[in-house]
C-alpha cells in the first residue's frame, strides 16, 4: 500500500470574535476608510433587511429571505469583485448586488412579485437570483468558459448555500471547472442551515471546502463573520481566476441569524440558545469594535449612519410602492424575442381578464 | 368530529398508513422536525422517529433514486418534493427508472413509491413555486398520476397510492391545502384509483377538471345553475390512467364539454381528453369541446399570477359558448 | 453535387454556421475526435479546434447548464445529448432556466442555445435509446421544438435554429439519419421555423406527422394513391409553436385527418393537434380525427421494438376508417 | 491561516505486472485453489466476450460492451460478495453476475434485445444493468438504507465507470452514503475511457478515489489488473459496510482492451500503441504466470480450461438461440401489476400487428 495523493484544507481569519487582529492584515484592511466603507454597507444591509421583513409582515412584500448574520459575506464579495467580473448570485445576495449597480428597490420589486426586479438598474451583466437551489454554479461555469474562449481576463463569482452543495449540479460545475480550468470562484455561504436541515445533516464531509478535492482544485474555509477575511480570500481567488484560469472553492462560515425566510419559523427546529451563542461572532459588531479600537468609529458616526441608512431604505420603499404595475399582457412579452402568432390570441385574452381580488 | 383541511388529510393518511404498515417510510427535505414547508408531515417524526421520517440532504434526484432503491426492497417510500418546480432534477430517475423497473425486469423488481409534491400556482409564492406539469408524467408509460381536490379525496387517494404496487406521482394543489375543510374519518378506507369522481350531476354540459381548478369550476357550476344551466362536474382525480369512460358517458348525456386545467394549454392533459372525446364521442357532441386553461406562458410572479389562472368567468363564458350551439 | 444523408446535413449545417459565425460553439459527449456516436460532428474538431468543438465530461445537466451560461455571453452554443433518453437529467436546466431566462429578466439576458439530440426508436439500440418525448418540451412555455425529417430540412432548420435568439430543442430522428439521401446545397439558407411543410398535396385526407414517421406516412400516402385516395401529407417540423393554421386549412379542404406520431399516445403532441382541430375545425370535419401513435408502453427492447412503432398498414387502415364516414 | 483537515489516498497492489508478490498476500490468496477458481472465471469471461463480439458481427446479437481487460475487476467483486449482499451493476458487469446465479444466456438475451435477459436465472435479488450512466449509485444508497432500517447485516455493492463519476447522481449518492452512514461500497471501474473521452479529460482530480473526500469517507485506488487486490479490497470494504455501516469508494484501475462497444471504433480516438503498452499489465496473464510460478497451473490445465469454457459458452449460445420470442403482447404485461383497462385495447391491437421484416 502506497499513499498516492495528499490534501489539506486551510482556514482563514484576520479579525477574531473578540475583534483582535490575529494575522497580518492585508493591505486594503490597513486603510480605515476602506473598512469604514465595508462597515457602512453591512449596516445598510441590516437596516434594509429589517425593513423588508416589516413590509412582509404587513402584507406589502412576498416571502423574503433575510441576510442577517451573513452581511460580511455579501459585502466582502461585492468589494472584491472587479467591475468586469461577472456575478451569479443566489437568493440571499442582494448585499453583493447593490455594490454592482442594482438598487435596493429592485429587490423589493423582486420579492414583491414583479419580474422587473431582475432588471438591476445599473447592473446589466450580472445574473438574477437563482431559486432552484444549486443550479446556478453550472451557469457560472458556462460564463467562465465563454470568457476563456474569448481570452478575456474576467472572472466569474457564483454563490450558493451549504444546502446547495448536496445537489448534483453543484458537483458537476466544480468538476467541469477543474478539468477545463475555468476562471470561476465558487462561494458557499455556509450559514449552518438549509431551512430546517443543519449543516451536520447535509453532508458527512468535515468541511464543505474539501468538496473541491473531488474536482482537483483547492478549497478553503473562511471566517464569514470577518469581512476582512472574506474580502481578502475572495479577491485572491478572483485574481487566480483572472490571471491563471484557476478555480477555487471558498466555504465562508457564518450563522443564519433569522428564520430561513419570512415563511419559515425556525423555532420549530433550531435548538434554543444557539442563535444567541453564535451572535457573539456576528460580523457588524466585530468590525465596529475594531474600528472603535483604532479610533476610526464613534457613536456619532453610528447614529449618523443609521439615519442615512434609514433614509436610503425609505426611499427604496417609496420607489417600490410608487412603481405602477406592469401591463397584464407583459406576461407574454418576454417569452420569446418575438411572440409567435399562435399566442397572440392568448395575449389579447388576458388583457380582458377580470380577476377577483381575493386569493 | 373536527373538520380538517386538505393538507391535514394528507398528514392523517400518512400517519394512518405508517401505523398500519411498518414498511411505509417518508423522505424529503425538511419533512422531519419542521414537518415540511406546508406542514404535511407535521408531528410524524415524533410518532415514528427519524428512521421512518427522514430529512434528506438537498438533492431531488437523490430523493427519487433512493426511494426507488428502498422500494425494491419491499419498503413503501413516500418521497416529498418541496414544490413541483423542484421535481425536474428527479425526472430522470422517475422516467428512466421508477416507471420502467417492473417492465424491464419482467416483474422481478417492482417500485411501489409515491412521489408527492405540492403543485400549482395562486399562493403568491416566489418563482418556480407554481408549476403544474402533470402532463409530463401523464405522458410517461408505467406511471400513475393522482391529484386530489378535497380533504376526503386527499386522504382516500393517498392511502390508495401508498398501497398501490406501482409508482404514483401524487400532486397536491397547494392552493387548496387550507381552503375548504371537511369531516374525514380516519378509517383507513382508500378511495379507488383510476376512476373519475362526479362531483355534481347535470344534464346540460360536462365540466371536466382536476386539482385546484375544481374550486373555480364548482363555483362556475353554481353560478350557471342560477341561470338554469345544469353542469355535470367531473374531477378526473387519476390523470393517468385516465377514466375516459366516465367522461364519455357524461358527454354522451350532455352533448357538451368544457375542460378546465391550470397547466399551460399546449399539450396539457386537456388536449388528450379533448382528442379522445373527438375520436370516440364525435357523434354525440352538440358543440366543439372547449378548453379553459392556463396560458402558454410562464406563471407570472405574484403580482400578476392571478391573471394566469383560469377564472370562474372564463369557465362560465366557455359554457355559454358551447350552449349557443343548437 | 453529391447527395447527403440527414446526419451529413446536420454536419454540413454545423460547419457552415461555425464558419459564418465565430460565436457558434459545440459541446457534448464524444463530439470531438470521435465525431459523435452518430458522426454528426465528424471532422469539425479538425477544422474548428477543441475550443469550439468541446468534448465534455459525462454529465447532461452540466451540458445544458454550461450552454445556458455561454449563451448569455453572446456565444451560440449547440449542445448535443447523445440520445434523447439521456436528456432527462438536463430537464431542470432546460425548463427552469433556458426556457425562462428571457422572461424572468424582462429581456435583459437571453438564451440562444440549441439542444440537439437523436430521438426515436427503430435502430435496434439498447434500452433508453429510443425515446420520443417531444411532448414534454412542447408543453414548456419559452421553448421551441424543431424536428427535421429530410436532409434538406435538417440543414435548413438547424441553421434557422442556431440563428434563432431563443432556446430550441432540436430532435433528430435517428432512424432517418442514414435513410434517404438528398442534394443539399451548402448555401447557408435557413428554412423558416414555426411553419409546417406540406410534403404532398391531396384532396381526400390530411395526414399530419413529423420525424421518422414521415417515412411510413409517405409510403402509406403512395399506397393510398394507388387505391385512388389522395392524401395531403404535412410535416409539422416545428412542434412548438405549432403552425395550426396550415393544418386547419388542409383539414378544411379534405374534411378528414389522421395524425401519426411515434411517441406514446397519451398526452402526445397528436392530442393537442386533434384538440385544436376539434375546437376550431369541427364544422368542416367529415369524420373524427384519428391518431396512429406509439403505444402507451415503454419501447420494447430490439426484438419487439418494431411492434411498438406505428406501421404503414396502421396508417392505411386509419385512413380507410376516416374515409368510410360519408 | 490554520490547516483544519488533511486527507490521503492509498493505492493497493499485491501482484505486480511482472507477477511478483510485493506485499503479504491476504489469506484467501495463499490458497492456490482459490486463485485457480478466480483464474477460471476470468478466462470464461474472456471466452464469452469474444463469442459475443463474433455473434454481434454476424448480426446475431445487438450492441455489446466488451469486458476485455477488466476481467479481474468483475471476478474479484463477485468473489468478495456474500450471498446476502446485493449487487447493483452497470452494463459491463456480467462477469460479477455469473458468480451470483445469473446465466451466460441471460446476457445474450439482454444484448440480443429481450427483456427476459434481466430475469437472472438463479439470482432474483440483484439489479439489472443500469444503462443511464451514473444513475444507479442512488439505487444502491436506497437499498442500503432499507438494509440499515431493517438492521440487516447486508452490504450493497454498486459499480460504474470512470465517466459516470462526472454525473451529479454519482456524487449525490456518495454524499448521502456519507451522511447517513450507509452499508454501501461504490466501485468505479476506471478503464481510462468513457467512449472516446479519456480519464484525463473527465475530471481534474488526480485520482477518482479522492472524490470520496467530498462525502466524508475513505477512498482507495486498487490495481484492477491484480485480482488479488480487487478481491481483498472489495471484501474488506464490504465487511466495513456490513459491520459498521461504513461506506467506501474504490477506484479500480485497469484498461479497456477493446472498443467501447461493438458500435464503437476506438481507432478514431485511441492513441496508437497505448493499448499494447497497457496489455503487459493485463490480469489474466498476470495471474497465470503467478500460478505457474507456484506450480499451480500448467499448459494442460490451460487447454482443458479453454475447452470447457468453449463448451459452456456454446451451450449458452444454444440456449439463447433456441429461446422462443416473447409473445408480442408481453410489451404490455409488465408495465403495471395489473394493466389498467384503458390500455387493453392497445394490447389487443398489437397482437394483430404485422410488421415488415426490414428495418
Ligand atoms: C432545487 C430546489 N429544491 C428545493 C428548494 C426549496 N428551498 C429553498 S431554499 C432551501 C434551503 C437552501 O439552503 P442553503 O443552500 O443552505 O441556502 P440558505 O437558504 O441557507 O442560504 C430549500 C430547500 C429550492 N428552492 N430548489
Ligand atoms: C446518462 C447517459 N449519458 C450518456 C450515455 C451514453 N454512454 C453510454 S456508455 C458511455 C460512456 C461511459 O463511460 P464509463 O462510465 O467510463 O464506463 P465504461 O463504458 O468505460 O465502462 C456513454 C457516454 C448513457 N448511457 N447514459
Ligand atoms: Mg444555508
Ligand atoms: Mg470507462
């Protein structure tokens, strides 16, 4: 018996849960202004999130999946992406997309049940959310193939949850990226739950990062409550993708500090006290304490920021609520480039349709 | 006795059969502690334990393939897909394996699985949560496709499906999950598969439907009755194999037929029913058979989804049309 | 000019379009050096290189998903599935993504992919190599389904499909791959999509068919002509969206219609055509529309598979039946 | 940065390509009679194989996939399986199944286009071949779940090719086996080709064995030209499965010494000379040379064996050719337990059908 192959999985963290710097900070993180920018974005996400949940509770929005606890993941990714890269998000990723040109109101439209929410105001290249869990990594592999065929130095970043890693499509995408050497970064936002199924019941693998070994490239664990680590590892993986067509799998660890969506009730399955225990690792407080420790943040800054965020979010809500509905016949207008004649009659028919108000 | 909803009737049937038959096991995403996103398996893990109420990893092809393997060993798995829109990754396992295992082994191995999924639109859920592609399964030899439209039929047909020795795709209209409640005695009595249920008799026109559209169809029949038109309403219930005899007998009586379904019009199950009436019942038709269906478009997001669904008015209009023929 | 077979016409169309348009790329299992198991891509890797003629790992969902991703970036991928029976793992990607990407992004992202697959039975291949489930795709809003039945139509329709800005499922009848040869000039002229082709005109009966059944249907029409019955033969060619106008116009003329397809009868595309004729053409029908189809069974293994396929005799018999009505 | 997980992949071989014993032989292999039994089976497979190809060439059999070069894989597995285990084969595995009670004529029936070939004369529990590549590992996981639920000490062995490992279903099955701790052994018969696609173009992973790491259990490489190694590692994995509900992935390495099937022409894509280079590792000669070296085999034994095998195969061919066809209406008789009434008419119809002799 010989050993023919050996592998190892690293774990990255810069700012630990007590806001102590435990490794040499990457260059960007030595600039307090950069960290403040990341901080502001995380807070904006959290404020938006609470608002969206409130809107849903009062019947003004559909089912909504919260970002609470995962803000550092989304902000770190958005900050690491280059404008020319392409982003393929899953349904929790609005925090990344708002850094790419999408507007907060786009997401209210989307979760409010309006397709125009996928138009992404000033971001015309990124993908819309993927709802079929685990299907989108294949799209990312296809996009990365196109970039490589055209010899463009662009990377693709695709995200999914820990649950999604059990899907065959996830694996097929990794396998292709490994063999075709595609410029793609796979991020698994491991928030420890897939609705009610804990990470421990999703796979027998010790880490999700090691799933990259099956595809022959490297996988890493990253502390997802440390926005510095997220930003740094995603940027480094994107660089390898752009420059060497080298794929990477990043498992970014955090904790879902909310129900799965507003349609869920986590108290049915989440063990008592865990959420609170996990809260001490939470990313926003962690960065704030660090910024305060280097005198780069104050209570005044905080109050000002909260007020600003409140205003931004209120404005998004107003945009959403003032947006007139789509014409009814629009349900036919994007099915094909040109609607085949035989459907014209149906398109006329729907215009005349009266629909009862009740469900 | 307390009245129960359609989804509660599903739970009641599952619990009944799990008590009666140790070989019945459930598997699916979030069916354990969570009781399923619609609560169809609520409480079952407490009574039957996690060996028989199995939360799976998130992978639909896996759910189907594993259920098939279990079934060949004499278990009777009931696999839940969270929404019909997420059953597609499992189609290969369902079509290429479940549907043909008995045939390809000349009966040596069999596949008594029930594939359950909530289906249909109208609950303001996000995209991909509103599919009604029962026609795909109805086109597949070797499968049964069963769709209940009331708590009592949900209970009786699910029991029958679990006891059936062949694979059944069991589609539950999510729009009706909590709609009308009914007294459903937990007596373990199955309803027959492979037959239609006549929900209302009438001599003037036959309305053929299934699933959630039973709601609008019954409402339309009530409204029509007030105008003096007596509609016979048939709930197809088992979509495959189709009980065309009951439908033909009704159309022979009424001479008029409107078929109502939620799925897109083209190549929906309504087309097959219409074609069979045209082949075998042309002589007694007083008017062309009409279909009132979903449009040939993707179900719109929540804001416009009600425009996709056939309405009571459309059904009434179609009936008025067929009544106009002499 | 040398005559070429249907499969050679496919190769010719692919080569033409790859020369004309640098965005056209091919992907699939064994399409490179091997030239595909039916040789549809023979020689293309030599001319266009492995970047544009890409052998993939063995994973059909991957092939579809990757093609979708490529297509959104302006490439025009033509993805080959080795047999239609192996397309099922890709259905989720095709139905949940390809078919609705334009719609869900209100036109921001589009998906100009061609999904090619050999389809149908009758070539004595092993099990799962004989599927004809075009109805599943025809039921899916957002897709086009195109099926050529001659070398010339294979060439012209494949060019049209590649140039089409939306996803096309392009099914190639493997039974015809090397059947009749034809002169097919490599002139880059596409044939129109979304219309039927009338292969033969006749006043007595309309025969509607597509794919490999065109062979038996034309033979039946010849035989019928000898008995004095003039059949009009329509090759549907684009199954979705269906050119019902051409079919109705023919049935209006002949008053009689027989639909022939290889797929199982129940919920096949023939049902929809029949239903539409019943809805819109009842007044000019002299006899009930008949369907001559594959049985509602799994395609038997090679020894009995010919019994599954509709035969020339069955078509003649059906025509004689519809002719008997006054 | 910390390392949070480490893995390694072992490779097993006892008898190397020069027929030298390079490791302590397992007990069974110290019994020359046992090795002779394995040898006889490998030769039978090879003889059958040549006959089947000849039948196909003369139009008496349909498409046929050869076992040539992989005989040790199939024989080693069959020998390791316990009667009560269950076997889920892929389409090249008849060599295993004949050790389980199936008859050679079953396989001629199957590849000759007759469903009755799946009846497996004296083996009523094993699965028929899976043709949809990669789909069957899920069935194995399901069967193993049933065994575990019923607390039966039985293992499931499932096989597939190297190409199959790219399928999502393969991975989903591994993932489930890892998390549910199922008594299943996954064998990948890596013959270096998936039709025309070489192993090197199928995955970027250095070994296929390491795909088990993604699912959290152990994977090994085994020399598939060494029947002793195959037998030993499969037996050991089955034992772990039966006794501890522990899954294993075995990548068994050999070389496809034939076209993919009789419908294939490998000269289109297989580099010249490789097959010959690989032939020196071939399993039958390797074992024969070893048996000869310990005086456990002679030329007389060989001639007698070849004659016996020829007879056995001829008898199977006769059984196949003398078997009357199924009644035509049988195409309806196994679709459902009881054929629903509405199909009765179709069943009557097919009985009357005359079918032209020509294709
Ligand atoms: C294919 C598919 N199956 C099931 C669902 C229903 N569903 C939506 S989210 C979800 C859990 C996803 O968990 P994870 O991937 O960990 O992402 P998270 O929501 O935790 O961020 C499920 C089962 C779906 N959307 N798609
Ligand atoms: C899902 C699916 N896709 C494609 C095919 C066609 N096909 C049959 S065998 C094969 C190659 C399989 O290679 P591998 O898994 O390495 O097994 P091997 O034949 O080499 O033993 C392919 C592509 C199939 N049978 N099933
Ligand atoms: Mg999660
Ligand atoms: Mg192989």
